[in-house]
C-alpha cells in the first residue's frame, strides 16, 4: 500500500484484480495513515465479500537515508559523497545511526536503494564518512542502506518495531513481517508480545540476511510463514546466487508447510510503464512453479503509475501458469510428500482422492492455521474450502495458496460447512449440481488442529 493505492476506487480495483494480502510498510507513514488504510481495506473487503489479509512489515534494524532536500538526489559514478549522522550544509546524505557510521572501514562497500547505488568508503573521521560513487543512481528520502561487510547488528525487535507490533495487535492485523530476522530468538521475543489466545498476528520471517540463510531450517520451523525478500537478500549475498537461494527457501517452506511469499521487483518496470518486460512475467511464473504461495508487488503499486494494471498483469500470469501446470504440480507434490505424510495422512489421502475423482473442491472446517496447511501443503488442483468461525483466521488464510476461506456461523456443524461450500462453488460457476466434493470433518466436533480431522467422505454439489 502507498500513495498510489489510497483512492477507494483503486483499492477496490486491486481487490477485484485478485489482491489477497495488503502489505503496510511500517517504515513509511504515521500511525494515523496506517489506521486509515486498515479501515479502508477492511471496509472494502467486507463489502466485496473477499477475505483480504493485512501484513504489517516491521522496519527492523534498517538503516535509512534521512529526508533529502527536494526528496531525492542523483549520484553520478566517480563523484564523491559524504555520509554523516547529523545535518550539515556540506553533507549530502544524512544517516542518523552514528554508531554504524563510526564502524565503517576504509574500502568497505555501502549500498543504497536496494543495492542499485554502490559507494566505497574512502575515509572515516569520527563518523563523517567520505565515499566514492562506484555505481550511480537516484537516492530518495527514506531509502534503505546496507552494509553487508559490517558485523554490527541491532537487537530484534527494535524500539520502533515494538511500537508497530502493538499497533498490529490493537488493530487485529493478520500477519507481521519480521525484517532482518537472524535467529529463532528474534522471533521468540516478538511472539512473547502477542496475545496468548493465539488470535494475534502470525509471524512471517523475512529472509534477507546472510545469517538467516545459515540457519534457514530453524527459522522456518519457528515462523508461521516466510518471505523471500530479494531486495536486501540481493545485497547481502551474491546476486548471481539469488535464483537458487529462492528455490531453496521455497522448497524448505513447502516441506515444512509454511506459506511462502516471493517479493521484490516482480514487475519493477511497471512502476513507470504500462507493460512489464518478458523477463519479469517469466520471473513471476517461475516463482509459482518453484512453489511460492504468493508473489508481492512493492513499488509497482505503492508509488507506481499503474497499480491496478500491475495487479491485473500479475493475476493473468499466475492464472495462465496454473492453467498449464496445476495437474503436474499437484501430482509431483503428492509424489514427493507421500513418504513424509504420516502426520497428515488423511489430508494426503483427501488430495489424492480429489485428483482421481476430479473433485471440484476439498472441504474442511478448521480453527487453526495448521489444519488448513495440512491440506494446502499438497497443492491440490481443486480449491481447498476452509470453513472457520474465526474472522481472524478467515482473513489470515488468504495468504495461503489454493485456500479459499469461508466464514461460518458460530457452532456450525458438518452439514453447514458442506452447504457453505456448495453455495460458494455455485455462485462462482466453479461446479454444477452432481459434481463430486471431498469432505474432511471431525467426528468429535470442531477441530483444533489437523489431527482432529479424522473423517473423510465424498459428497456432491
């Protein structure tokens, strides 16, 4: 979300175009602005009858350029630029973190604007750092700064993060994006701030530091979801390795049944142009084929000239790719996960049965994210219709690929769940009377988790 998406008609068009998750970047804007966007998104989603999750992306220990005169500056290759912690008429760029600036060594590299601008440190005099511009470009106020060779790191969550976490809890947001996560302890400290009821935001670990890649298995296990944050990741690691790093993160998230989002520069050219490049649409399709749950637009919608066109193009590419490959993906996923499906055995059988019968949907009640992921992890062709009484879970599940959440009335039984699914399919012309459905249910009532789904049956629309 950003200035380009604030008009109600634009936001409504984005939801109509297929927006499942609205990302609010806490690094920009005040609480009043964030509150306005939350209310606007919730109101429009409710009116349109669409579940839309809200992800608040924490700033983390991110170093950012202070406000620049005129809002931006153009740096040219070979020129000199000074970085300093305080405003000074002779200083071109102010970076408020004095400790970080003081730690920079001669020859060290500094990256601005997601790595598109590169500086090399020439001298450092008490935190006043003179640099040479190695790769030029435009730098905006608030642009991110990376120091990949530095070992200085701040504790997560920062004081600023804590304020935004409280905002996310108070506004009952669905997801929190944990920026620059490096350890399981980072996630544990944030989780300790969330409601003990379990209705608090889910944690999405953003993988963007070298340290995170070194303990990827543990981080994904400890998180509720994961993001391939290619912007900073492409600065922190060798850019040439990013495609394989992306595949590795997605594969591990799939194996652990964690929703995974691929982000940064998906359709970057559409910030200024009405059509993307061929390489960009191929990148989107390949992310889906890798196994990602979602692909995220950033500047394309936040500040881009064509936010709705970008979302529509994203949806077109995803739909076309799934139309050609959904059967292959489902078959491969069932084959690859079959030997490890003992704890989700009934969900595994349900997905196999749906594939063989050509069922129009897999239907199940759920009161936890785990129950839905137990089915969705197998990437069935048929939509997974998850009925839940929890509005928070209903919206949160919008981030999971293949899942279509249904908001059920309190104390719903299996027949109510089945009728909700029938109505949903018929209203969207996705099924006809007599079509097969695969239904999972709990013999003991509303399930608390995947293990409680102990009954499998075939029903009809």
